[in-house]
């Protein structure tokens, strides 16, 4: 990698791997969730994540590159941790609170990744790509807020009892 453009392409492939892995993991998290709204939040985010993956395919089309070839090791680790948690012996209330914690780690990671990608796209003058990536970044922020609200309003209190 010699230029910012190369680094940008590398980051896009990394995000593509992250979203692909998350598409496999979210159904497991939805299945493990007890609270109906939390289950629905995971299912909704799965649909959103599929669209985000498609956006990255569009980004790759724009850049004239193939999206595959990278494995996002950080997402692999985050998912491994979430799957490990699901196997823990926990009450359903504690499981829900813990699932939110695991999901928020994932969202924060993605927010960081897309935040950087948007910044690089701006710097490189890829205006169309900025719009695509910003749409996903906004969705990741919204997903994180939603999880935060669920934890604060109800699910942490239920787990406390
Ligand atoms: Fe995502």
C-alpha cells in the first residue's frame, strides 16, 4: 500500500468482511434474545446489515475493485465473544442485558470503521461513495442509540432484579 487510496480500499474490504460475518451472527443473537423488542431490533438490524453489504458492493463497483479477499479479524473476535456469551449459563434477563453489551461493541466498532472510511472518501474526492458510506454510518449510530435506550429504559433494570 503506497497511497491513501490503497489504504481506503483495504478498509472497504475489511468492512465488507465485517458485514458479511455479522449477517451470519445476527440471527443467532436474535434467537438468543428473550425480550420481544430486543429480538426485533436484531432482526431489523439484520435486514439493515444486508443493505449495508450491498452498499459496499456499490462502493467497490465505483472503485473498480472486488469486495472479497480480506477477513476482518476484529469482527471475528467480537462475534466469537458474543457466541461465547450466548453459551453462558445466565438468566434470560441477564442474557438480554449481555446481548446488548455485545451488540454495542459491534456497533461501536462499525461506527469507528465507517467514520474513518467516510473521512478517507471525502479526502479522496469520492463524493458518491461518501453518500453511500454516510448512509450506513447513520444507520449504525441509530442502531447503537436504540440498543442504548432499550438497556437504559428497561432491560438493565430487569436484569438487576
Ligand atoms: Fe453494519
